[in-house]
């Protein structure tokens, strides 16, 4: 089980780290980006993740880098509550890690059978099981449409309601089978028919879009002027929030005109990178925004 860090060199370039800098990796995951940063710069990195499972991976990074690294469990929307002092760079690599997807027990993946769960913060908040077994048809359809942009959201919601009348929907493969019934005549197999629905439920369960919005808006509280921000999005819903934020504030100056995407070579080596979109921003002085 490994997680290959996406757009690694490009992200490090965006972060523009100098020796002595204090860096936040707000989505530590397997520590891929963190380890590369610490290997290359004499800086300090604070790793943050909402998932308790990241602790054991953080301990390995701590063993190697000692005082140059610390780790905290926290939602990145709450960073200002846990930090002391200001930082010079921050990285957000949104979404789920391969560790989460590959662990059937976490119930994220339609390619591994496990109890439907999808909570990044383990055992906190409502699970995917609760959503599909208790929410109304209208609410399920709205979630699948809003967070999965799935054209067949209504039909899938209706199929879920029909199925659960006879038997609770307990597992990821059960849900996948129910979704498949809506796509019986589908011939194009570019992505699995369950992809959008699983993405939608995961985003809802973890309140992922609000987390991103709050975290970006809170950056003036935690960054030094001149700090750099790197965001890696994996779908248009995430990227839209980043773009809207950068347009609506005056303190985030885009570093590149266009977003950075993986090369064909990277996609071949790491297919998970295929939809990655990297953006970089310079945090510039704006007293008015900081005081608000
Ligand atoms: C794509 S992975 C990051 C992988 C990491 N860059 C690496 O190279 O190993 C995303 C990680 O962010 C975490 N995460 C997602 N949303 C979060 C949030 N709101 N607050 C804190 N961590 C979050 C997930 O638990 C997951 O471990």
C-alpha cells in the first residue's frame, strides 16, 4: 500500500521554500510531499491531517527528521486554533489518499468490499451507511447531483430507496451493484459508473467543500506576508472553490497564469494524478483584509 505524491516537483517549486522557513502540509496523508520537502530544505514542517490513521505514518517521518517535523490531528478549516506563530508556505493536496481508498474497512472504495463508511475523521459524524439508509430520496438525489454532477442522480436515488426497502445497504459493493442497475445499457467504460455517486457521498459525509472554503478564507490568520500557497484539486468542484476564493480576495496573487497539470509521463506512472490541478498563490500584504 503506497501513495505516490502528485505533481511533487511542481508543488515544491510553487512553495518556493527557503532554508529556515516554516511550512504547513495541511493534508499530510502518507507524508509524501512532506518527506520530499524535508529531504531538500533545511526547514520546519508541521503535518496536519484529520485522519487518525495518518499518525503512524507521521511517526516514521518524525523518526527520520526529528525536530524539523511535527504532526497534529486537525481539520484544515481549524488551523488557526492549533497554530502558534505564522508560517511561510502551506500545501493543500485535497481529497482522499490511496491509504484511505485501499483500506476496505474505511468503506471509501467501490473496488473493495467493506462496510459503507467514507468518514475521513474516523467514527465522527455521519457515515455513508447512514446517508444511503436514512436520507430521503430527494436529499440523496440532491447530494449525488450537487457533489457528483451525476446526470442520473434521480434514478440512482430511486434505485437506492427501492433496494433499502427489502434490505439495508451495508457495503460498498452492494451500493455499487445498485448504481449499476441504472446503467444497464451503458457502453462507454471510461470511468466506472459508480465513480460520481461515490465521490458525491464522500464529499457530503466529510463536508469537503466547506472545509476548503473555510481553510482558504482563514489563511490571513496563519501566514506571513510573502508566504506561498499551493492547492492540488482533483475535480472541478474543488478547483472552483479555489478559483472563486482567489478572485474574491485581494491578498492571493496567482503565481502562474494557468493551472499546472501532470505530464503524460506522470499520469502513466501514477494514474491517480490524471485529474490533478495545481495552483499557486503568493500571500501579499493587505492590511484591510487582515483586519477584517
Ligand atoms: C490526497 S491525500 C494527501 C497525500 C499527501 N500529500 C501525500 O503525499 O502523502 C489527502 C489527505 O488529506 C486529508 N484531508 C482531507 N480533508 C481534510 C481536512 N479537511 N482537514 C485535514 N485533513 C484532510 C485526508 O485525510 C488525506 O489523508
